[in-house]
């Protein structure tokens, strides 16, 4: 439990969830607009927070504007609940709201995340909030905001397709790893944030709401439940997720999750483990539980 | 139409009357500058020039009317600053026109003034109905992308999402403009000026548009290269039966390519007719000057 002594600042001087009610309402209004136009980037007046821009302030503002006293929050950074970034975001929300937090995906009502979507399938009553460094999927092929805005309006995405084509010509396949572009509801091209390709299929027809916040770029976008989300692909070059054939998590033995590769410093051996640590721990616990229940 | 029926056989009149123009342009005007009460409409007086004495605005193109028939080549000739590029950029919807209408018979049965089309319609028109070849290849090509990719961009814009088929079509097009297939994945920046214009032409033709617009395609190229590019344009026109508007300051280029010609001066059409007739018997003093300097 946090105590008043080790708080960063006197929270009584601040409103519930740090932001003033006007700012929260404004962010919620923009969020509603984003939900109404799936995949469309809605500009918003990004607020100053006691965390540097580019450190998840877009996601944090969404969390702060949505969170209520009864919510339970989970914060993940690249699949991990314990990173400095995840911890400081969690602390800020806890100290300014007093809500409970959790590492268990199933317990959370709000999940703020960077670079991963939990392996455990979310429920309709959960909301996923993704931190976004670069919301514009066309930025790499078109530097001008004015032009990309027009391209979205006209659904002119041939420049992005051209990037994929050039990949194939140069390397024999599409080389985009994370942040692989998707078409949302056959209308808007969208950056799913730097999640691995592994996570892209999870957002297609998902039964929960996903919100995307870019603090530095001042954009909010959303994927409401049951929305079509299709990763760009050519007819003869299908979209593929990362392959971990022949590999398994060294902790829980999983062969159906996104694995991180690590090198054993002593032996130089390549080892694999679940990137979603909460999911991995849950599996380990279940496996121990089964063993115990055998004894009963 | 001012046709003298007595001088023509019955068959000829019929065939002319029956043919529907591919492109009909009426009252095309383009003003640069905000204009003022003295220059709210373009003057038709040649003496007056195209620049407003009061506010400095320029009527770069003044009230141009013309028709273009399927498969025909129309030449537009005039000195530098006469409004040729402004006219052709307006036709390709690069430039917002001040006044006028343009219809294309193959687009919405010629019922839509494409100058007023929505942004999405305009994009469709630029990808399917016409192709453009700019004097400066940097305007028409992505210089650092592969040449096949430049064509692919057009094909993708027309909803082709099969890499194998895209590459097949790209090599067919590059072959037509005599770029070796072995170089199809090289970027145009590696190519000579003549080759870049060829790539631009193949890109402009990617989706088989019925209309091709060419702005000073050969200007700046070596004479021997110029001749080859002009030959290519002529043979493409015959093979594909694509209608063209060819703009040049060089009457020699127009003579080689155009069936009919318009002479542009300070934004006004001062003479138009069959190219041969204009060359043999120019009516306007300015055209006479152009023709005599050619000889
Ligand atoms: N973007 C522009 N802004 C202002 N004036 C322009 C612009 N483009 C062209 N003009 C003017 O319009 C006239 C016609 O130019 P242009 O169409 O380029 O002629 P051409 O292609 O025959 O040389 C010139 O007087 C030119 O200075
Ligand atoms: Mg010009
Ligand atoms: Zn004026």
C-alpha cells in the first residue's frame, strides 16, 4: 500500500485523477468522437502531466479521463508490469485516485499498455488503452500532416502500399515488424502502435473497446468492439505473424504465446520466455495448482 | 459547328456529326492573384495583355474552348508564359480553375463538370481517366523508388493488390516504352533524362486512360533523344488509340505529333485548326511569326 509519506506530491491539491474535470470532459468528448469514427485520428488538446511527453502521456490522459473510483487498473510495458515506466504510471494513477491496481489481466477494468496486447482474451467490460508514439501510419511515406490528412479523407493509401511493394521487391517479403498498418472497417488506415504483428489479429472483431492515445502528437483514436481490423497484405503475399515453431517458454512451457528471446550469459544458449509476464505467471501457478490438487 | 455541307460529301458530314468528343472544355480560365474590380473577368482583347494594370493579377488562361476526339492528338503551342502549363495542369486537376467546365465522355457519360468533382472523384479521374507527363520528371516520378514501383502505385490506386500481376503489367508497360526489363526495379534517379520520360509515360498509361496529357516532354533532351521519344509517343498513340494533348513551345514537336493545333498567346487562343493548314497558311501575325521561324 502507498502511504502519504512516500507520495511524490500533495494529492489533496489536485483533482481526482490529477486532471481537472473540464480537461477530462474534453478528452472524453474526443474519445467519443474517436469511437464514432473507428480508426480516425481525433486531435485533442494534450495536457501537461508530471511525466515527460513520449512516456505514455497520451495513454495516461485517456486513463485519467476514464477512470472511476470502482475501477481496477493494470499497467503493462512491453508485456511487463514491473518496468520503471509501468510502475511510475501505476503510482501516479494510484496516488491521484486511490483505485486498486492489479497485475492479473482478468481482474482489471482498465488496462493501459505499451507495445503489447495481453495474451488472455479480454472481456466486453474491459477497456484496453494503448500508448502511441506515432499515430500517423502514413508518416514514414509522407512527412506533411496537411497531405496525410487529405490522403485519409480521400482514402488515398497507395503510398503505404507502395512501401510494402518496395519491401517485397528489395527483400522478398514485407519487412515491417512492429506497428504493422491495419485497415479499420474498410475505411481508415491505422497504426496499431508498436505491438508485434502477433497482436494484430487480436484487434479484429475484438469484443472490447481499444483506445489509442498519442500525447506528443496530440491524437486519440479508437477501435470499438466488433470492428473489422485487417492487416495490409497483397493477394499473393498474405499477412503473417511471427513464428515460434519449435520454441517454448522456459518458465511455463507455452507454445502459443509471443516469446522474447534471451541469451544465457554463461552458456550462450538462446532461451525463450513469454513476453506477457502476467500470463506466464498465471500459467505457472495453475501448473503448480494442478500438481497440488493431485496430492489431495 | 461551322461546317460547309456543300464542300463535303454526305458520308463525311455524317461521320463527323456522329462522333462524340472525348473531351469538351468550355470557358476555361485561370487567374493568379486575388483580382480586383477591373479584372473580374478575363478580357478577350489581345492588346490588353493578361496582367491587370491595377492589381497585378494574371489571367494565365482566358476563356479557352476546345473539343478533343477519341484517339486524336491536339497540339498546343505558344511562347514561354503563354499559359500552356497552366492550361494542362488545370485539365489534370493539379490546379484549381477560376472558371470553366470540362467533361469526358467516358466518365459519367460526360455529364459531370470534372472541375467541380469531389476530391475522391478527382483522384479516380487522375488514376483512370487521364495520365500526365510533366516536363520535369521529378513532378511525375518518385525518383528513389523502383521504376516498377512507380507503375505499381498507379495500379494499386486502381485496386490491384496482386504483386505478381502488378509486376507483369509493369514489365509489359516498361517494355512498351523500351526500358529493359532487367532494369525495372532500378530507381528512375539512375536513369538518363530520356529514360525518365519513358518511365513517366509508362506510369501515366498504367491504367489505360483514354487521355494522355504531355507538357513539354522533350524539352531539355538531346536532339537525337527527342526524336526517339517523339517516335515512341506517336507509335503508342497508334497502338493504344489514346487521345493526347501535347503542349510545347516548339512548333517542330507539334508538327510531328498533332492532328489539330491551338496557338496560345498571353492565355488567349489566337488561332486553331488542322496543323497542316496552320503551317501552310497561318492567319494570325503571331502564328505567322512562329511558322516562319520554323522554316
Ligand atoms: N503559381 C503561379 N502563381 C502566379 N503566377 C503564375 C503561376 N503559374 C504561372 N503563372 C503565370 O501564368 C502565366 C502562364 O504561365 P505558364 O502556364 O507556366 O506558361 P507556359 O507553360 O506557357 O510557359 C505566366 O505569366 C506565369 O508567370
Ligand atoms: Mg510550361
Ligand atoms: Zn485587377
